[in-house]
C-alpha cells in the first residue's frame, strides 16, 4: 500500500466501500477517471447510482473531512458523474446521487468514525462510530 496521503486516502476508500457493501450497495468501480476529473467510488443500490467522494483524516487535525469539500470539487464531481453515466448507463434518465464519505482515524491509524452523506447535503448516516461501537449497521 502506498504511504502518506495517497495511502491514507486509499485506506479510507477501502473502509467506505466495505461499509457500504455491507449495507446493500454494489461497488462498480474505484478511482474512475475521465477528462473532467476523478471519482473515488461508484456504487449502485436499488437501481440508483452513487458517486462518492471519500475524504480521510488522521490524528489531531484542525479540520474535519466535511470541511474539505469545496464548491469547485462538487462541480467536478457532477461533470464526472454525468460523463460516466453517458458512457456506461443505457437508461434514459438514471437516478443518481453525488455522495460524500468522511473517515476519521486516530494518530495510530485506528478507525474512529465513518460518516456517509448519500446526497451531499443530506443528513449524515453513521457507518461506524468508535465511541458508540456501531459498525456497518
């Protein structure tokens, strides 16, 4: 596994993919690229598509992952999602979501929480919270 930020990001993506798979999502692909940009995870559940940006933080950071998603990234995510759907989905009007997952770890790399927003501005869903011992419900 890669070290540093790239390795941390890949680990976060892996944890989110596993947590969402346990909740009925099917992972279609990871790190899909096109000329418009990249999406970390593409998942399908109940005929609906989810384009997920994963942000992972470790240790005593000044900001939480939720604060790192900027408007320019959201615009890129939308362009990437539309490009993917146009290239890979034959349905005329597929239902799709821009989604976000926040992963927090302590300094040693122990998972503290995974919070999932199935739509960018939807209420969060806790997939894992070390304080409350809920994991992948």
